[in-house]
C-alpha cells in the first residue's frame, strides 16, 4: 500500500485519523483559504479540502493524500475562525439558542483520482448567558476553531444537541473516510489493530 498523508497538522484531525490504525504522515499544506463569494458551504469545504490535498501531493506524489476543511454556517453566513475576541463573542452570541450547520469536506487524492465528499451536521446551542460566553472566551479555546467553539473541548458545554456525524464536527468524518479508504484498498482497520 502507498503511504498515507494527512494534509493537516491539526491535532484534532491527527487524533481522529489515528483511530483507523493506519500509519500516516501529517503535512502542513500552507494554502490560501480564501474562497469565491456565493458558493454553497458544501462546495467551500470540498474545494478547500482538495486545495490542501493537492498542495501536499506536490511533496508526496506517490502517496494517498487526505485533505479536510470545516466551517460553521448560520443564517446564510459562513463562520470561519474568528479574527479575535470581539468576533468570537459575536459568533457565540449569534449561535446562542439556535441551530447551526457544521460542514466538513474531505478530498482524497490517490493514483491520479480525486474523491470528494462532505458531511453536514446540525448543532443546537443552549441559550447562553453573557457571563457564560465570557468564561468560555477566557479559556482561549474559541480562537482557532470555526464558529468560535470546539465541541471536543469545553465547547461541548455550549451544545444542547447534535444531529449527524460528531467526528465531522470535530474536523474529520472518519466513518465515511474509512469506507472510502477501504474501497481504495486500505485495510481499515488493519488485521493487527
């Protein structure tokens, strides 16, 4: 089997891919993440995932490369990572008591073929008090995460319910990814796992 490369150095994505018990290398693709206006959230995440995978493929041309990207969508807007405390507070206040969508796209490039897919998960927040938002901002957790929260950390305390793929909200839809990798010839999980 070829080497498997994750086009990300996100600790969360690395932990999730480790669950498949397939050896892999993490590579930071360092790509421009700007996108065109007017694209559907699904197209944004699949496009960015493919951009990351292609950037990593340049350095690992004989490997099977996985790219992934996650965004939060609410009220017709795409919420990426907040630029700072003010924007993070605005995002969390907007999501308070509401249901939003988390889109995670994946792109797997192997043997000259590109396979793209996305998962959409509905997440509902509790009604958040201002002091609750302030305490969460003080943790520092919101600033490097789409929508200004991390469901795998203290952000879980903000979440009332989730409908869809939890791991997709964390950043990598490993269930669907495992099936794709299996179809490409990887043993998931390998017999010795």
